[in-house]
């Protein structure tokens, strides 16, 4: 599960449990078997969702491997565990000082293998977007080996940092 989704998942689980307890109480007070059965079904939902999330992570179902980080420097280390598939790189610069960006930003990137080979490089001008960010830069690279690859960034001055997402692309 993505750490950004954790608060919403906890709130949803608490709502399900409180609703289930309320229906159970109503079923006991009124002697209604259907209310109690419905309460059990609602109470089981968070357990099933958490179980499916864990099974997805353990057995590798669903989404391919993904790595997320944020950097405020010109370099970042990105782990590659499957060199047989192409990887997508998504770079999203963040604005400094709590003010939404109003001008485009030039971003230059290069991905180096553990041996120092340049696997991908490019430069793009990114348009301002909402919520203290610029539009993301998307690129692909094909790793040749496992290990920590180096991402080298050159970002213009108004940017504070860059959110980085690297994911495996399915064949």
C-alpha cells in the first residue's frame, strides 16, 4: 500500500467498524438476525481489503514494481531489481516557498547504470501546474543490470525539490 493512502485506509476501516458495531447493537436490541448479518459483512470488509493488499505485495499480483522518493539535491539513487523490462521515470519538480509556480521550468536529467553508462538523458521545459508543482516529465530507460542506478538532475532555481517515481513497464 502506498504510504500516502494509509490515513484514508485507516479512516475507512474505522468507519466500517463503527458502522458494524452500530448495526450489531441495533440487531441485538430489535432481535433482527439480518441486521447482525449485515453488521458482520461490513465488519469483514477492512479485513478482506488488508488481506488482499498484503497478498498483492507478497505474490506480486497487480501493479509492477515501483520506487518513489523525493530529492532536494542534484543526484538520487534508484534501485533496479528487474533489468529485463523497460522502466518509466516520472519527475515532478516542486515549488519553493508555498507559492504556486507561474513560469515554466527547464529540467535536465540523466540516468546512469552502476557501471557509469548513460542509459537515458534529456531536457524538457515543464509548464506550471497546480498545488505547488510543475507538470511531470516522463521518460523511459532500459537497464542493463541490477543495482543502484544514479539519476542526475539539473533543475532551475525556483524549484525546491523533485518527486521521483520509477516503475517497471509491463511487456
